[in-house]
C-alpha cells in the first residue's frame, strides 16, 4: 500500500511545492480525518513552502491553526485549575500526552488538538484526588452502570471527569495499562523518575524515555485507533526531539525491558519509521530484536491499514478487516479471553455506543 | 440525477465549494428547484464533500431513512427519508459552522440594502426567518438565513445565500405575502415541525462574492396585534447575546472578542416587535434610507 499523502508531507514538507490541486484535495481531507490538519498548518506556516499553498486551501489551514492556538491557551488554563484543585494531595501529579507536551514546551505540542487532559496519580490517592476535582467542578461521567464498573474494577483510569461549567474533561489514571492487561509496567517506577515542570510548580511530566514508552503503549495497547496516525506523528516528534541526546537511544530499550514494554516500543519505532521516516539508530533495532512478533509482515499488513487515515483515499479491500483485527487485538491484550468475550458482547448488544470498525 | 448519484454535483455557495452526492430523488428535485441559479464549480479542490444516502439493508424498504455523510463520516443519526432535503441543508450548515473558524460565525439571519447589513439574531420561534424571507422578497439582498460569517481581519460580512428554511405557520405567511416566492415540497414531522425552503433570489446568488459592512443588529419578535416598533437596546447586552449565540466564539477566543466588539461598534442595536410583515418591511426600508443619507 502507498503511504498516505499526509504522512509523506509531514515528514517532507518540501513536497508541497509539487502538489496539484487534486493532491491538495486529498491532503486536506486526510489531514482532517486524522486530526493532523492543525499540525500541517503549523508545519507550513512561516516556512518557505507557505507560498505554495493554493488560495482555495488557505482557509482550511488558517481555521485549524486558530483552533490549535486557542486550545493551547485553554489547556494551560485547565492545567492550572487542575493543579490548584490537587494542591493538597501530597503526591506528585503527572501530566500525560498532549497536556505534557504543551506544558513542557515540546515540538510534539505543535498543532496538537485536544479532547481532554490526562493525568497520573498514585492508586492509593485516587479517591482523594477524585473528591478534590469534584469540589472544583469535575464529575466522573460513566455512560451507564456497566461502564462505571468496567472503569472502576478493571481499568487503569476512572471514568472521564467533565467540568460542569467549562465542559473540559480530565482523564485520571493510576497506571498506564489496565489492571487486566497482559503486562503491568510499574507506575511506581514511572513516578520515581518523573521530572518537575519549571513553569508550574507541583506538576510533573514523565522522563523522556518513559514519555515515549507511554505513548507507545497507548498506541499499541489501547486500541485508540481513530487517532492512530496523529499519535504516531506525536511519536515521531518525540523521538526526533529526545533523540538528539545519544544517551536517550541507549536508555530507551533498557527501560522498555524494565517496564515490560519492549513489544509496543518495537511497533512504535517500526511504524513511526514507516509512516514518518523517523531516524532510529540500528543499535536500537538490535536491542529490540527479541521483542519482534513472530509474523512481522502480517502485523505490517494490519497496521499499515489500521494506522493510516480512515478515508476513501487510503483504502483497499483489506482495510475494514485490518481495522477490525486491530480493534480485537487491542482488546485481546487488555483483558483475559473470557472477560473480553463478555465485554464485547455487552458493547455489541447492550451499549448504544458503536464499536469502531 | 445520474450525475448527482455517481460523481456528485459541485456547487459554489458563497465562500465555499461543496460536492453533493445523493441517490434520493427528493434531494435531486430540491437541488434542481432551489439551486438552479448557483454556479457549478469544476474545481479539483472542494471544501466539503457531502452526501445524503439511503442506508443499505432491509430497513430501506420498511422504514426508509436518509443518512448525511460528511466525507465518509456520519455526524448525525439517520432521519426519515421524507426529511432528506432538509437534512442536506442542516448538514451543510454544520459543515460550515464546525469547520470555517477563519470566520466568527453567529447564529443569525443577515440581509443587506444600500451597502449595509442587518443582522437578525433571535431564538427560534421569534419570526426571524419569516422576516428575513419577507425582506428578501422585497428587494433586500439575502446574505444568509442562519449563518452570519464575519471576517475578523476586515470586519466584513460574507454572504452564503443558500435557501431560506421556513417552518410551520411562516410557510403560509410567505406564500400569501409574495407570488414570487418559490417554496419546495415540505417535509413533515421533522424536529422543527413542517419545514420547507425558499429559493434564494437570483440577484443575491449572483452577488454572493460581495462582502458587506455591518449596519445594524436587530432582534425581531413577532407578537399578535402590535404596531411595528424599534426600541434601542444596550450595545453591551447585544454583544453578550451575540457571543453566546456564536457557533465558534470559544474556539476563537480573543479574535472573537475583537471581531465582536468591532462589529458592535459599527452597529445600531434595536429590539423590534412586529405583527404585519408589510409594516416591518416599511420600517426596515426607512432605516436603510437613513443610512444611505449618512453614507
């Protein structure tokens, strides 16, 4: 399968000078569908390629650029509110994913759109933290009793908490993988190595290698495929940023082994390289060799389709099957078979929510 | 029809190009009747790809439905097939209001005469669309009956003169008001009652690329047995109302605040109660004449 145009352009923006209008049509649609339009906009804005953006296309980039800029301000505000609410917790509050990228001022924040702020707190403090956030206006919103139980008993997070006035959502985690999952990276190890954010005393982000491992495990263990390509683009930006430090690359596979996250890291590097031409030293491949799946080409066939844009311009006869397989796989890793059967049955027959296929 | 169902039809509507596909005859009929005066765009780049289609499967025959699809994605639940055309209209409004953040988009009708626009924001049921239709059938230029598009850089309002949606009693009022009014086949029992669309005047469509200065913000309210009357209202309150009724005020943040305050600065703000459409139109014409002499 040919690479999607959006990933080609993000890894090599110079390509835009050769695009005709029909190419731009595909590019904007793929970018929109994958949540990467704002990132495309910020990549081109102020660059020497900005002039080659056709007149008709400009507003699309401008509109999402406006959105991303505004969201960055909103995220900073929400983070400060969360920090204030959790002041008395006497435990480090760690920002994860998008909010971490923004607060730590990293390139992965570029053109990043948000739906929520993710935080990590110790399991023994989670009730106290929930109560504190409730006092500040956030309330846990499970869809139904089944969902509530599913989150509280089995997951690594409580149901999403929505702010009663502002509508902002906090996802509060106590681990980075579900309790029922195959692997159990120890959250204590992550917390012990967390790094304080200079600009907001009291808040932390994961150390570089852990940030990458968390992103990898989220992508390849969580089944959040609608944002697959955007998360992979985050991964690309993280690796390029941290990778400037040579120690990072020796540290990364070691830490992956320590946290039982070698397989997700293997995939993250493999597909970041495939979609975004991320530079990864060969030595890292060697170190991760034993983590390779037994049928890598079959996994490629699945992930090349499932991680790409879910759009007519990037579809073949196997796309649906690949997406379905990826969904099942992610759930397979999340919980034991019997529980999985019960969960999928419930989702298919009882919950109104549609399963992504 | 066959072109519509296969490749789709590309239309230029105000600042946007949209490619529409549909296999539903009601949609084809509505487009032919209400969009005949729009220019077909043959560009390779389209702003929005939309389609209205019947879902597959048995239900197609038992209780026919229509789906609105935006570039392969369904933002809404399906509606009964009888509502396919209004669904296309609502879907196209959604496309604009949830993507075009280079504009501040206010939920309001907007019409123009003598170079200045009247913005008519109002809650549903206040007679906003009826008044808008009446003005448009009396020589005012239609800019939009739903979406007021303000360019924050220039402060100008950009037209999007698509068909005007009329509901329930206002359908008859407009039919009685003007013999020039063309309304398409109504859809019954929608979420908003009976809905039909008024064909926009040719002149408004031909001038759809001409943005215009804002002149007034007027809140219409239809009331039984009252004389038509304009009462000045506070600019600050008007601003707050517009902000709350903008589709993307919070997404735009500071830009929206600046664009909104600049808009209000240039506008006279009124509450307007009316009973008979002809009286209302006389008062609006007088307003437009007044502005002309200032200009």
